[in-house]
C-alpha cells in the first residue's frame, strides 16, 4: 500500500504564468519514495472556458531546460522540450505526466511515477500547456503553447 509522505518534499517548482496568463500561480512538489516519485501539483488562475462543453484540460510535462524565459513567440522557449533521457516517442518520455483538469481555474493532481527520480529533475522545468496533450502527435502531443513554467529546485532541510 502507498501512503502520502508526511514530510517536506524533496524538490519543488513555483509556477508562474506567461505575460498572456499572469494570473496563473502554482506549486509542484516532488517526493522521492521507494515506489517512485510522487508529483503533487496545485495550480490557480488557469483559463476557464465560457462554454461548459469545452473541457479545460492542460498538458503537463517536465522539460529539459533550466530557465523559464524565452521570446515574444514563446515566452518559455528556454524550457526547451520534454525530458526524455531514453529517446522514447511521445507519450513515453520520462517527463510526460497526466494532464491537469481545470476546475473553475484551479487544478490539483497527484501522480506516482517511476520514469525519473527527483535527483534527475533538479534544475529542469515544469510546464503547463494551453491545451490537452493528445498522447499521439510527435514529438510533444500537440498540447499548445506553454502558459506557465517553474524550475524544479531542491528543498533544503
């Protein structure tokens, strides 16, 4: 049986939205466990569609870049692409995570993965994309633009 750790995370990323999505704020915590890494994400300020039939689902990935900077066309271009040390096709990149489901602008997710260790993610970026990942299109799942980013840093004990 798996239990949620009752301790500080081993690493975390503070998420901030791009200039087009300044209200997005969040925290992604990573806990190394003997069963893998528990990734817990809490996000606020996500765009909520006016049409209730448009599903507010957002791609969520760990990227290889070490900065949340970029250019006018891609504000988080320096986050680069999905973390994929084994050269796998999408959606089998180590950094491919389940999508975030928006709930009136907020999202919460907890997932256990053995695709990476916390140590392997330190200094990398966490990205939220504007659209749902289709888990098919190469190389990134057609998840749209990068709308929020945070750098994964170790938590000092």
